[in-house]
C-alpha cells in the first residue's frame, strides 16, 4: 500500500496537469492558428528530445547507482556529481546552438516562409535551447525527492511550478497576444526558478560533492544510452518532420491538426507512466533478492500496463466528442481520426518502457541501441508509405506500428538479458481490450460521418457499450480473483467509515 500511496502523490499533479491541459486545448485552438499550434508542437517535441539526448538517462542513473552505495557521502556524491556534470554538458552543447539560432531554427523546426513569421520560429528555437539545461537540472532535483521518497514535497513543488507556468501562459497567449512565443517563455522562467530553488537546495544538502570515482561508472552505464537517446529523438520527434517532408502543401497545418490529436492520444499514458516509473524505480532497486525482484518486476509491470490501458479507454472512445467542441472555423476537430492510433501506440510504448527496467537492473543496456535503431527505420518506412496516401492519419498509424515493434523487441530481449518472465497472457489480454476499443471508436465515428441514420445518440450508445464490455473484460479476465478482493478491500478502507466498518 506504500507503493500506492507514493504513486498517488506522484500522479496527482501530472493527472491534474493533463486534465487542465485538455481543457486548455479549447482555448489554444481559439487563440492560435493551426500552423502556429503546429510550430508549438514541434518546439515542445524538440525540447523533450534534447533533454532526452543530453542526459535524461543520467538522471535515471542517479536512482540506479544511489542504492549501490552504502555510505552517505558516496550517495550524496552520486546526486551532486551527476547534477553538476549534466549542467556543464547541457550548456556546452546548447550555447553554440542558441548563438546560431537564426540559421538553425528552420532546420530543426520548420520553414516558416508564408506560413508563420520567421521571427517566431527563431525565437521559439532560442527559448527551447535556453530551457534545456534548466529542465535537466530541475529533473535532478525532482529525482532526489523521489530517492528520498518525499512524494508530498514532490507534489507541492510540481503544483506550484505548474500553476505559475499556466497562469503566465494564459496571460501571454490569451491576453498579451504573444502567440506561440507565449507558450515557451513561462516554461523557461519556471524551469530556471525551480533549478535555482529546488536543485540549489539539493546541491546545498549534498554538500556539492563531486567525485569522479562515483561519476565514472554512471557515465559507463549511460554511454550505450546516448545513441538510444538520439534514436528516440527520431521516434518521438521524427513523425512531425516526416509529415512536413511528405506533405506537399500546408505542412504546418497538417502538423497542427496531428499534434492536437497526438496530445489528446498520449495524455493518459504520459500522465501515468512518468509517476509510475518515478516510484517504481527506487522501490524495485531497493529489493535486494534477485528472485523477489524478478517476480515483482513481472507482476507490477502488468499492473502498470493494465492501469494505463484502462484509463486510455475513455480517451480512445470519446475523443471525437471532446474535439467537436473546438472552434468550427478551424480544422482541429479532424484530429479525432488519429487519436485511437496514438493512444494505442503509447500503451505499447509503456510496454517497451517497462521492459527496459530489467536491463537497467542487470546493467545490460547495449541491446537497446539496435532495438531503437530498427524501430526508427520502421517508423521512417511506414511514414514514407502512409503519409502520402493518408496524410496525418498515416503518421498516427506509423506511430502505432513502430511502438508495437518496440514493445515486442523490448520484452523479447529483456527476457534473455535479465532472465525475467513477463506475464504475456495478461498483457496480451489487456492490449486486446485496447484494440477492441480503438476499433469501436473508428467504426462508430466513421458511421456518424457517413451514415445518415447513425447520429450522435447511436454513436454514444455504441461507445458506452464498448467501454463497459472492455472494462468488464479487464476486470474479469486480466485481474485475478485475489487481486480483485485486495483492491476492493483497499478501496473500501479509503471510503468514509470504511476503516471502522472493516474493523468491526
């Protein structure tokens, strides 16, 4: 139950963020044109990709190596050494990129001629470059809180940061009319302030211990993950660039619609996967018995995939109803066509992401390079084939196909590298529910558009039945009898009077 309690604290703010972000999509769709929104999506992805490339794996290594050391001084050195090293590396890389932002912006983002202002593209690129080092060092501060299992402090810091950034973004985009630039200025300020206060406090608490003896094995551990970061940059960022490449006209317009559907499609997995991993990593690394560790990995991985699938059902089935409320004078409403593919793809991404953990524990990261290399080629090939025929929907199908390959290869290699046995029957049964829900959504929405007698009521009834059947399947066929009993008992204990009732 401790895992659930910390998991709740870690997931509370991200879930709140995603819920508010979902509401804010309606305002952004009104305040920004499709091309501006597309540029914002490209900038957001570039930021995430560079953070991943420059050292996010080192942040993960902090958790992995912290528990390998027994002395308090060495543990403090793990945190402070990696934070200092990441900050130096990030600034060395992004400083020249920022200096030449006028020339590089169109290469990394998009050619803005005749679509959005060149100034906007260049400014977004510059803001992204300046944000990267601060975001990396902020993550170091958050990771220290996770290691200490200070989930409540983590939640409060995240909430204050999010509230500040959201308020400033609403003012800059909605009232000051800064356009897409107003998206990124609050992020830069929020990351810089959090680095100064949170990470500054962490470095003070760990006494700025820099030890090469401690840092060297962490670098060796993360070295194979550097090319993995580069390849995953292509996996998460490349579809937008490929959509631009293979779309002859109105490329940013297509990217804007696609990004709207993408954000809605991955909203649940991204809100839940991060908090789940944040608490799961310190917990599983603290289990010393190898057999117990493998058993827990297998079982809890299934729980994570099941939870993300169950929560994604609503998004998959009712995306069109959510997007139908966007401004009618813009084409954002068409994004519903891609949501089932993206949501299903990111459930598969969670399968792959969880399959990496046994390799991290065994310190056998090498296979991740060729797995991601192959997946990237699959992604490029699928986009090249599908985008000319199906436009932005083709990119969504390519994402689904790519992450399916990743999930299969990740589990296959992890079993052989780390000796873990995943619960294939339960995982496949979980994914089957996602596939059924996606099929129901696609068929029902297509019928609503093409069959005169199939209106909104019929659409909602069909989807509601699909939701109930898929939920029942997960509850009865994936969750076993003992787990159902334990979960019901735990929920009852949290209800008003539940504890007293159970004791009586």
